[in-house]
């Protein structure tokens, strides 16, 4: 049933088999070899055709691994390849007369297609004819009118039988039933068509026998042979001396296949010199195939042959007909008409898709094969020549291979993020005068490759949180996008661990980038901090990007003012005020600080309680306690003042301090009062020693203050951009009881021989700010700001 002509045989030697296998693929890749098989027609469905794996020497595992399949020419797939067994079978029963009606040989072309790597092997299956058709006469009865004067030896053509089989299975011979008048003569024309004629053996006599019935049998050469019969009725007519005569024995004409119905093809004409009915000529077809009778119509009176159907060049290129002219006496003559059908470009190219890769990765290299297809045009010559092109400016190109096959390849790098899919329209056009074309659209999906890292919407994310926050508080979200698709675009977030640094008090949700504060923060300890967040996709390998997360802690009024002077923990501090003190006399100065910032640290002072409410007042922002009016003799010698210090937070926080003020006429009087309440001491002993020690300390403190001022100014210039907070004691007990901070120094002077006192205040180390204005970066607010510099200069001096 099969025969291999190009791809080598399988050897028992495994080494030789490998060599032949490699040679096979090298040779088959060139597309020059052909597998040839033969198969009788009318075989059952799924009949065995060949063992492709054995003929090609390909292991069965290779057939499945390389996705081998069979592709037939045309739209109908006639064969099936089993990848598990390597057997090629016919999908349906094959009828040679249906597949190749106009050809003596019937060859079906198929191709074995391998993927990965791409390979095509051409194959042919010859469908052998079997004797499944009997000879058939066009008419069951043929009538011949023969003059009784016909001389012996006269020949009379008969209608030929038609047999759809070919070769030996076709029509081979005719036989005639036994009779005394006629014999049979068989012959073969130049065109190979068998014909049959009656030969008159003895003179006819109408008066003796006016009609004869003969049985004509046509026999083919099959085994067993088949036959067909027809009745030949001979009518003996009276003498008719003249036979019709054609002007030409052969008429050759050309006809375009797209000729319209009714178009005149040729006109045949025969003349008969007889008179009457013997001279009237009628025309008819004889020895003409049924298909030609369908395509052409003969006018019996005029002899005109016109188009009656659609002659197709692709079906038959030449039609041969025999026209018989018969006169009224039954005499006839014959002429041949040969119609050559001219090809017209009436068939558009046909595109048959053989293989298609529906999805290719975007990193596929240029020249990657996307699809394989073939183009077929049933026309001939230039009408059957085709060319292919791609519509639009696309990154694809067509490469012709062999046998009208084309490969669709990429011609440049692809980018899914720019174009995720392509609709590729392939146009096949023939070379006819009126060019015909057809189109096939191929859809190609570009699969994603992880070639894009995530991108944050911002380089730096700044988020704020109020101190003393609740744990796991969400303060915002970071967002990164990835231009890739599916898992390559799924972004995960994570904090970047920094060596040498403590675990940050922030967490980032790995899925959505939400930012959470893990534990409560303290503005007084940390004002701001930064962490690095990495966004990574889920590709392989993953790509990532980083952004900075800056968390700013907002201050909350969680610290009450702390009074530094006078010390709240000591007993009520005593201050001496002379009876001659005028209005505005500086009695004392309350110094307080607040560890908060902003308006939470803006302090104000007010007099909460006083023995004589109208005698004293407190500076709102300076904390200075001064006389509101001149002291009089009627004022109580002992005054008790409660000063309230309050910040501007919401809600505000406050602290109080108590001052004891003694109104004295002179310091000697105060000394006597103190002496009455305390044991007597030597005024020239410890007091003088204390005064000398105090003077030395004040002098040293003045020098240290001067040096510190210079140093602070230099350091302030360097730390202009930094935000710092001064270190404040948590409570007033952290400072020395009854002492002033280093920002304020009092100069105590006593006049010799008297107990009168005078306080001098040195200029504070920190600058003063107008009420309501916050300090600048790196500067500390001082609450010791005089509201009346002129009075201070006169009373105590700065």
C-alpha cells in the first residue's frame, strides 16, 4: 500500500538509526523529499495508509513531543495521523471518481507537520481505481435510419458508452448480438477515446425486413468485468441518394471560462442537395459526454452551439463534441467540435492556516515563528501566481518557505506594555490582470514578562501622627504601580532593614501599602524619623523599587508647665519689698518652662491669689511680679501671692507657685525680725563669709555666662537647620532648690553698714520674642522677657 522514496529506512543498528535520523531531518528540512503511497478507492473509514513513524525512522515519542500532525491540501482534511502509533489513516472512504472526476490519475497531496522545531514533509497518496462503475450508454435505445441502397462495408457510428473508471477498469470492448446484416468495429481515436461503429455486411431490403433490433454491449476490463447494454434499432428507409456534408470536419474554438450563458460558441453547417424532406438537415450531439451536453446547447435547426452552463477552466480545459447532421431520409454526417476553455482570473487565493502560536512572550527574540500558512490559487499562469503582505505597520514579516508556504515571524522586539495583542491581517493577491485577493486575520496575544519594576507615585512620602497615639494606628498609604500584568504586577511592600539602627516604630502592610504606627510615640523624644520602603513584584526574578517614608510626630499638650524659680517644692519663698517701693517695683520673677512645642509651650502668667489683690500684678508673658501701686503704711507687712502659670494647649495645662512678700522699712528691720525668730549669729562672722563667697560665685558665673553666650551663637549657626528641644527637668526637683536656671543670674549687692538690698538682673542668654510669636528652628523660647525695658533699666537693670 505504500512506498517511501526519499526518507531513509530504519536500521536495526541503533547507531546507524541515529545517523539516519539526523540525515533524515537534514534532508527533510530542505523540503525536497516526498513520501509516496497508494491506496485503493472505496476503502473503509480509518483504513490504514502507512506507518509514518516507521517510514521516517522517527521514534514514537518524537511524534508526540514534536506535535506531529498531517495537513491535507485544500480545505478538507482527508487523512488522520495517530501520534501514539505513527499510523496514517484515511478519515473517510475515498471515491476516486468524486475526488478526481476529470483525471486518469488521482494523487492526493498531504504534508506531515512537525512543531518545535518547525518542519514540513511532503507526501502523496495515489488513489487507485477499482472497478466500481459499469459502462453506461447515454441512451438506452439508439435509432439508426439506413437506406436500403447502402452498400456493404458502410460504417455507422454509434453512441459510445461512458465508464467513470480508468485504465483497465475503464471501457475496453464492445460486442453486438448475433444478426445477419451487421458486424461491429471497435477503434480508438487520436485523443484516446474508444469508439464503435456498425459495419454493413450485406445489402438491406426494406421490403424484406423494414426494422432490425440489435443488442449492443459495452464491457470494461475489470475483474470481474462489468458491462452495460443498449438497444440499437435499425430502420430501413427508402433510397436517399445524398448524404449531408459538413463544410469542415473539425471546428476548434476558444472560449473564456467566464462567458455568459447564451453566448454563441460556434455554428456548424451541413448541406444536402436532396429536395424535400431528404434535403432538410437536423443537428444533434453524438459521442459527447454528459458534462459537455450540460455546458453547451446545440440548436437542432441552425447548428448553433451556445453556452448553457459555466465552463470552468479548473474543471476541464478542453471539451470535445461530435455533431451529427441528419437529413429527412435518415442519412447523416458527422463533424467534430473542440472547445478550448481559456483561464480567467475568477478564483481568489485561498489562505490555509497550518499552525498558529496564539500567545508569544514579549521577550521573544526577533525572527520568532508565529504562524505557518499556505496560499493556493486554482487559476493558472499569472492568474495563479500569488504574493502575500501584512496590512499596517506591525512588527511582523512574512517569509516564503517552499511549496507556497509562508512563515509569519516577528521582526523586532515586542513590548506587551505598549501593545498587548495584535490583529494581523494577511492579504494574498494574485497576479491576474484584474487582481483578486483574500484576507485572513490572525490574533496574536503577547504574554507578559517581568521587565518593569514597580514605581512609587512619590519619591518621598511624608505622613504625620499626633504623639501618644493608639497602637497600630493607620496614618496613610504608600502606592506603587507595575506596568506588567498578573503576578508580575502584584506588588508587595516591606521595610528595608538598616544595619545599626533600631527597629522602627512603623509597619507597612505587605499587600496594600498601608502604613501603621506600632506603638505610642513621644514628641519630646522623637520629632521625626525616616525609613526606606521597598516595593517588589511577584515576578521571577522579582524587580523592586524604593521610596522614603518620613513620619513627622505632631506635638500634643501632654506636659504641664514646670516652674524653675522659685522652687515649688521649697516652702513659700520670702521676698523683701521696701515700704518706699514705687509702682512698678520688681519684686520677683517667676521662671517656668514647658517641654511641649508650639502653642502648647507658650506660657502665660497671672496672679491667682493675693493678700492685697491690688498691690501686685504679674507680667502676662514675662512672669515678673511688680508692684501695681506704691506701697503704703496701711498695707499688711506680710503678703502671700499665688502665681498661676498656664500654657495655650487644648485643653490648657497649668502650674502654681507661692511667693511670700515682706514689706519692710529697711533691711535692718527685716534683720531684726529674722533675728527674733532665729538664734543670734555673729554678724561679722558667717555673714561676711557668705557675702564673699556669693560675690566670688557671681563673678565666676558672669564669666561663664559670657563664654557660653559666644559658644552658643557659634553652635546655633551650625545647627540652624536642626530641630532640637532643650532638656527640661521632669519636675522642679531636678533643679537645685531655690536656684535660678543658667539663663538667669541675679547680682546681689548689700550696702555697707545697712540692711537695704538691691537686686540687679543680668541680660538673659536666650533672646526675647514678642508675645504670640513662636521661636525659630534651633532657638529656645525664654519666658524672661521684660515688658517694660525702661522700668527695668531704672529699677534693676538688665
